[in-house]
C-alpha cells in the first residue's frame, strides 16, 4: 500500500483527491490536514457519500504530525505560497510531493514575483519538478520526487493544442477563450464569488494577466512576445472548464489529418476522449468524471479550425490528474483507483 497524506484536504480540490484516494485499492490515507488555524473536519462529515469507507479526520496542519504519519507521498492542495514553502521540507523528510498549486509549474524562477506575487523560496527545485500533464509525460514520472500538477485552464488548453503544435502557422496568432465554473476560485468567501454577484451573469476577467498564461506559453514552447491571447471567463456553474481555441495551420489540412494527430497523442489513453470530426465537447459530459473531451471543427478552406476541450476543473484539472500522476510515480497504471 502507498501511504498518502493530503494537505488542504477540506478544500475543493483536496476533498476530491481524498474521495478518489479513499477508494483506491493501493492507497492508505496516512493523514489529512487543513490550515494550521482551522477547526478540522471529521472524515464522515467531509464525505458523507463515502458511507462504509473510513479515513482519518482532517486536522489542523502541523509538519510534525504529517511526517510522523510516515507518508510515502503528500498531495498538496494548498495555496501557492504554502506549497512553495512546504514542499522542500517534505522532500527533505523523504516524502514525495504532488503539488496541485502553481508553486512548481514554471521553470523560470524570475517569473514568480510578477505572476504569483512572491519570490520563489526554492528555485533549485523548479528544474527537478515534473510538469504532470499525465498523457504527455514519459518515464520522468516514474519515481519522481516532485510533480507539479498542471493548472486547470492549462490542462484543458494543452490537451487540445499540443497534438497540433507541429502543424500550426508560426506567424499566426493563437486565441484561447476559456470559461470556468466558480469552484475554480476555491472555497473562499468573497462578495465577487457570491451567488447574487454571479448567477445569471457571464464575464471575462484577468485578461492579459492570468497566471496560467506563462504556464501555457512555457508548455507550448511560445516566447513571451508570441501572439497568444488567453481570455478566461467566469461561468456561473459550480464545476467545469470549456476552452475554445482558434487556430491557423501552416497549410491546408483535412479532418483525417487532424484526427490522425489526436489519435497519435491519445489512442490508448482512457482519460482523453477525442470526438469525431465536427463534434464539439460539452461540460455536462465531463463534469464529475476524470476525463477530458476534445473536438474540432475545420473552417472553410481548411487553413483554420476551432478546437474545443472540456474538463472538470476539480478532477482532470486538479485531483484526478494528481491521482493519475501518483499512480505513475509509484509504477501503477494511471487508471488505478478510478
Ligand atoms: N479549484 C480548482 O479548480 C483548482 C484546480 C487546479 C489547481 N488548483 C490549485 O489547488 C490549490 C487548492 O485550490 P482549491 O480551489 O482546492 O482551494 P480551497 O478550496 O480554497 O482549499 C484550500 C485548502 O488549503 C488549506 N490551507 C490554506 N492554508 C494552509 C496552510 N497554511 N497549511 C495547510 N493547509 C492550508 C485550506 O484549509 P482549511 O480547509 O482549513 O481552510 C483548504 O483546505 C490552489 O493552489 C489552487 O490554485 C485549484
């Protein structure tokens, strides 16, 4: 059994990780932690739906308590600054870390002050962290000490775009419009995220300054000045991200050529479903599942297309991808426990 602790276990993505791990046949929950000043949560109250399954209660975080639980790995579903400080200490204690925050996703430490608002406390780990977009990882995941789980928007965008990068027109701009359910902001209680402010509305936000933008540029191999426009939107639903991506190709392409690229990337990968040409994904088909759905529509002339992807931000965008990565780190098939 792999002993796994979760920090941020009562947060939106942490609680989803706990739900998956509690049913995982090769995992034993070693400890569940909330914020140091928090009240803690009984396991049965965290997941009343897991009747019959037992697990540790969520207790206020204390490093000694986590380490004395002798976990093989910890999933950190904590704010960026918390993960950045905590991960190095856990690694030193011999605990592998899968970090759901953005603390180890960017390889260039110089980007952290501008995009995350803090100087990185452990820049030496940025080169070691494996960027865990699972379907695009190879052997580097096996035995990794530190996995940077991708952001929710980047997961949806990269899964759709990476298979096509080689045939995109280098001199044409890329436009990405993504809409996320409100759980993407975590469980914070702020007026801007309250029902009355959001219900019945729809808006773009953080245009040009969303911290997932440098992450996508990094993983697509785009320079900081490349014409890549990312427009996130807040959608008044609880869960799900739908990304709509406008692309231009180097030459004329056919549906068969696009289908071939997606098949080469994802055949045999059960958590990415590629729809048939012209069919576009919908949130309702992925919410509550660990799967991404990807589809495309070629535009007249065959030089341009709209590519659409849909995920559950708390699952493929966070917790289920973390469990896929955990499986691969410990040499299990990535589907184990689902
Ligand atoms: N929400 C998403 O769709 C999503 C997707 C991908 C990645 N992420 C990333 O995942 C992380 C968690 O996001 P979330 O949306 O799940 O947030 P959340 O719902 O606000 O939960 C955050 C959790 O972190 C805990 N925490 C806060 N400070 C702590 C500390 N100093 N020590 C230990 N635990 C601490 C909180 O404890 P209490 O319960 O005691 O308050 C809470 O359980 C963030 O970095 C976020 O950017 C989120």
